[in-house]
């Protein structure tokens, strides 16, 4: 493992250039997270298979277009 010491403080105040979510984007994000939680519960209870979970989750990502989904596999 390599450790790098940062001595120049110029990067300390980097501000994200990401714009705030619109109310619709925020709602879409919430809806996606809620649907994913329900799917995981169904998977855990054995109501759906892993394959079904993946297929439904893929469809949910298309429907809700969540920003969060870009971070997950």
C-alpha cells in the first residue's frame, strides 16, 4: 500500500460542480431506493430468485433513472 502525503492545500476547498437535484429527480431517486428495498426483502424471503431480482432491478433503473444506480453494480 502506498501512502501519499498531500502538502499543497489547494485541493482542500474543491467544490463539487454538480447541480442540485430537481424535485422530480429527487422523487425518482427515492422511488428507486424504495423499490430496491422491497425487491431485496422479496429476495430474502424467497419470493423471487436472484435472476428475477436482477431483471426487475434493471427495469427499475430504466424507469426511475436514479443517479444512485450509477454507483452500484
